[in-house]
C-alpha cells in the first residue's frame, strides 16, 4: 500500500534511470534486510516446482534486464521469487543507446525502453558472481555474433545452472542474425557442445499475423538442443519519447497476448520443452493463465516496477489461494485448467 500510494508516485517524478539507480542502491545497502518489509514475512510454502531438473520455491521469477550487471541477484531472490535472471550480459562493456531511452507510462502500466544492452561487460560481471550459486540464479547472455555468446557461456559456466540466450531484444539490430533459422540452429548446437547447463532461448513476441515465423524459430531452437523457450521479450514499437525513435514496450499491454502465445507454442513444440511465460505478468491470475495454457514458469519485469517489493510475495499468496479454491495441491496441476 505504502509503495503504491507514496513511494511509486515519488519515483515516477524522477527520471526512470535515476529511480532504478536508487532501487539498486537500496538492495546494495548493507542493512537492506532490516528495512525491507518482505524480509519480515515468512516464506510461503506449497508452490515448489521441479523444472529443468532444478527445484524452485515458486514458479514466478524476475525477468532479465532488471539487474543487468548482477549486483543484487541474491537480494532480489529474497523477495520470494522462485528465480531471478541476471543480465543480459554481453562480452564487451557497452554503454547502450543515447538518452532518453527509458519511458514509463503509468496510466497503462507499461514501460517503453531503448536501452540497447548497457552492460559492464563479461569480465567485470563474472567477478561478482559466485561459483555453484543457489538454484534460482539464471543468467541471460547475448551478443551480435556466435563467438561473443559462446565466450559468455564458457566463462559463466559455473555461475549458473540455466542460461537464457537473448536473441530478441528489439533494441539491438545485430540480434536479427539469429532470426535466420540456420544461424539459430548453429548457435544452439554450439552452445550445447560447450555447456552442460540448461539452455533457454528467449524469442520476440508475435501477433496472430506473424506467428508462423516465430513458432518455427522456437521449434528450431528445441530441435537443435535447447531445453526450453522464454515467450517473450518486449514488443517492438515506435516512440518519439526515445532518442532513437523506437524501442520495446512491456507491461499490462502484453498481458492478454502472453497466454495466447503460450498455448500456440505449446501445441507446436509438444509437451516436453520447458516454456517460461513473460510479458504483462502482474498478479496471481496472470501466472495462473499462462500456466494453464502450458507454461512451466513465469517471469515479470514491469509488474515488479509497478507492484513493488511485494510483487512475488503477493503472487505466491494469490496462487496458493487460487489453488485452494480449485482443489489443487501442486503447481504442476494448473496446466490444462481453464483460464480465469
Ligand atoms: C527497462 C527494461 C530493460 C530490459 N532489458 C532486458 C534485457 O537486458 N534482456 C532481456 O532479455 N530482456 C530485457 N527486457 C525485457 C524483459 O525481460 C521482458 O521480456 C519484457 O519486459 C516483457 O515482460 P514484462 O511485461 O513483465 O516487463 C527489458 C525490459 C525492460 C522494461
């Protein structure tokens, strides 16, 4: 309540990149646990799930892009996320696109960004990450050619059990290389030959009109050895609020599109590959709807910005309530239920 009525409106008066910086400092503050209200809530039980051979405490995760330089992954995990995705990590240090490049639209609970992968680069980020980390630490990597991505994977091999390979940021034109089926297939095969970790490929979102192109990409990724797909990245849009004139839109505007894409991709790739739903997930009902349509996990970014520190906690609480109302005793049994 305090977050939405007081803190969020103040943060929204500030430049979004500055408010992100303040949030990061909050998590880095040595006594953050003492002043973090979520740390006084006991961990919610009953949402455990085993995905990719890994036990996670909840199906809701934090999507890539929030902690690009992996400074506060453990602190974020303590907010009762089942997993958090660090990165996207790139080989070289990058400064991203010119500003303004981040724009909040509170009335539609969305964010438009054209950040273009600002990153401290692999070497610096690698030093911050622990070997054999907790189960819920996933890492997102990307690059504009195969060698860049492979270098990230090889270097970070012991720093996670799950890599998310981002071929879908709308703000980095070089990534379109991997929308070519044979390039994507070569990339995934190469990754599998150098890594024993689980590999998820993150696709761009699609509309009814262009679904075949993206469903085919998803199938090629799986046939080439990927363990699963993240559906999906932000939606490419034009915006005069951004210095470069275009970017990716995230948030509530994506909520209805996500379960539809999940149903389409699940029926296309079959029951086995892991599918992580991403786009407009704000509450327990959104998570339920994507799991019902065939997702194994969900992740959110914009929902966390608008809902605040209790984002994952409230989703977990809501999911337990929905499961009770529907006489379900495990997360896996939501698959195939009707949407709410
Ligand atoms: C400011 C911002 C930065 C992002 N950076 C990344 C990124 O570095 N890598 C990535 O794979 N996705 C990135 N994303 C996309 C999100 O991970 C997510 O796919 C997208 O926002 C849709 O989910 P949402 O509606 O829950 O935000 C970013 C999104 C936002 C809003």
